[in-house]
C-alpha cells in the first residue's frame, strides 16, 4: 500500500454513531451511502474506545467493523481500554464484569442495546429495574445542569489542542491508544504526518 498523503485519526467515539458519521463526512474519504472510497490519498485510523458513555455503542462497533472489512487497505481500527475491559469480561464471574458496572461507564440507551430485549428476547425484570435506575440517575445529572460543566471544560482543552497542532509540521508518529511503558514501535508502524 502506498503511503497516504492524509491520515485521519479518529478516537474516543464512545457510543456516538452520529459523531462517527459526522467525522467520516468531514474527512471526505468515504461515502457511507454508496460505500465508495472517495479520496485515494487518505487513510483512516480509529484509535479505540468505540463503546461506553454514549447511546449507541453497538452501531459504532458495526460501523467501524464494516469500514475495516470494506476498505482493509485504507482503514485501521485499534482497540481501546474500554474494548479491552469488555474482552476481559469473558473470563470474569458475573458481578465482577465491566458491563456489570454500567452505571459508571454507560449511557442508559447504550446499556439497553446489550440487554435481552435488544437481541430478540424480552428484558428481564432485573434488566428493566436496572435500566429505569440508570435513566433516573441520568435525569438527576441533567436536572442539576452538570453536563454544562463538562462542555465548558472541553472548550478549554480544544483551544489548547488547536494551538499545539499548529506546531506539528512534520513528525514521525507511532499511533497507539495505549501501550506498556517498555514497548518500542516498529519502524513500519511509524507514519509521516505533513
């Protein structure tokens, strides 16, 4: 595969499929209606954290997966810590699993997409009670206006990132979501950004 002129790195979609689609439209690299690659000079790298926090983790996972299948030479998807936590759940006992603590990491609508009713069955009484409690907690946050504090904090971060990005003329970059402190990147994994 030839080196890309433009590399789009998209991370931390956290269950927001509308955000994912908006970023994909912004890149101009792919048409999600016709599933055609539009910009031969572009590549996409998804940096992980597709699940949790937002309302539609399943749709984000399906979108990113389809992109990697349809355009394997142009799209790379890394795992984030949220996906790794979910994978680790396969070996944990009920009550000690990541998704058992959904109140800490998941939007109620995201949590509901994994319940029995979302995959062909009917939600159990316990699932219904849990979902009702999650929605009640979310309403408590909105009623106090706490989401506005998060938005204000993010604005300052965006300004700082915009300033820092102006200094990146030509860097060799090793793209990861996370890695151990003793890991060394392979030369082939380094990308030249322009």
